[in-house]
């Protein structure tokens, strides 16, 4: 009240001076507070970002750069060492006999060309070739011989293992006794995929495994192959799965049972369960134990590409049938809802096998095995198709593919006749 009476007695000029004084006082306090805040910030920066700390960071960066260069140099020396081993093995083989094929330099493609039919015909569970001998020049893998023979009825005779080793005459005899059955199913001709990239010739193809490091971001939640983290259990499994184990599961084969549990979560026909299960099985055996024998069992379209080796991605993408689609998805998978993408892909991937046609048959011991015709279909890239649902939902992923040749149409039994 006193203040109000005092202000009322002041003239307008004095009131203005009072207002100006108060405004200047407020401005001065704000300036002092701002200066104090900036001083505290400067003190914090000098304490935490001083020259000594920056020097430490620069030293750490320089150390990491030198370490990276050292690792690159070691990797290059390792590659040259492997290449020199390849040359030595080839020289020894050529000096012993002119008929021996070149070994490690092109081991993966060489085995696939010479033994794809033998491995495929004998190792898929068929029993048409009991007690046959297939000579593969793969030294250092004798430990698998007993398991392989017990599972498939064949004997893998390696170079130096006994008389006659080092030649492919027995394998050729086996191939001659098995007719090359062409499937009654008409498969489309797929063009050569532009995604096929040349692998380095300095390293054997079988030891180039995909890069499955992608940061493991929890927000991505990518589907994976959890059994690959138990390599010792996978290695102990037989080289080939029994088809009934893939269809119904088993307690005797860890890998086959895990694959059965994974594929049965999807809406798949029995034909896709057996075919995808078989391909996943042989790929998983190679992935946990890369060697010429496990690599030789892969279907040609399963062999890794440079994109898989150079670019991080989830393991499940390595099992996509078509190489071009595999590369397209590896390059762009983070742009999609990964679970939805893989769900569509698994349900829309179809093997070109007539509806209702038997895919299994009984062998001489009355055991159900994969039919030769069915095996010929699902081990070829053209033996698979994609339904329109996936093609229409993800048209941008079809780049480089012949969409109409890839499009799947159900084959009725009446159309085969």
C-alpha cells in the first residue's frame, strides 16, 4: 500500500526512470546468469574434452588402423599360403598320373562336375547302388568314410587309401549303371542369373563361407538357423537325412529333427518339407564343417556368391533357392519387415512336383526313400517356382529374374500323362 501511494505521488518522468532501472537490473541478472552458465560449460569441456583426452583418442584410432592393416596383411599371406598348397598338391597329382584331376585349385566345381550325379544318386537315401565304390580324391577326410558308408551304402575311397585310388573308373562305372532319369515333369528354362559372381580362384570354393554378421540388432529379429550354433551336434549327424525324419521328426538325428521343427511352422506341402529339408540339411552340414565332401553334396544353386561372402546378413537368406533373388534380398533385407518377408517367401516357394504324385518309394529293405525323379527336380533351380502372391507383393525384389518363368502353377497329375 505504501509503495502504491509512493508511486502515485511520482510524476510520469520518474515512473519511467523507475521502470528503466528495473529493466536494466533484470537484463544485468540475465547476462550474469548466462555468463555463469557458459563458464560452467567451458569448464566441463576443458575437463572432459581437453587436449590430453583428444590425444588419447587419436592414439587409439591410430592403433586400430595399424591393427587393421596388420590383419589384412595376415589374411593376404594366408591366402597366398593356401594358393601355394594348392599348387603343390596339383604338381604332385600330375606327376603321379596324367589321369588325376586337378585338386584344390578348383576343388568345389571339380567335385560338383564329376560327382554331383554320384553323390546325388547315392546320398539322397536311394538304395539302387549298394556296395558300390566312389573314388573321391579328398585327402584327410577318412573319418567320414565309415559314417557315409553306413548311411548310404557307398564307400568313399580317398586318394592313397588303397589299390586303384586316384582314379575315377569306379565312379564312372557306378554312373553307367544308373540311368540318367529325366523327370516327367516339364521344367521351365531359367536364364543365367546375373547375380552369379566369380569367386576368387586363389582360395578353394568349399572354404569360402558366407558372412552372417549383421550387428544382431534386436529390433530386426531376423529368422535364423539355431542349430548352427551347436556345430558339434550337427557334425555328429549322418551325411544325409532320412525323408521320414524330415517329415515327422526323430530323436536319432539332431539336425533332421531341428529342421523338421522349423519347416513345420510354415504352411508347406509334404513335397516342400522333404525338398527344403534335404537342401537345408546338406547346406547346414557344409556350413558347420566346410570341406570338399560336404561342399560336393550341395546343389549347384546352393553354392555361395560373392555378395554372401562380402555382405553381412542372416543365415536364413543363404538358403534361398534362386541366386539372383538371394542377392536382391541380402542387399535390401533391412528395408522390410523381416519376419513377414521370410514368411511370404517360405510359403510361396513351391517345388514343381505334381499334386498327389508319390515322392517316396521303398527300397530293397522296404524302407521309404526319395524317388529318383523327385530328387532330380528339387536339386535343380528350374525345379522351383514362386507363387504370384510373393511376386506381386515384392515386385522390386524380382530385378534380374525372368518372372514368368519363375511363376509357379500347380501341376495336376492328369497334366503329366
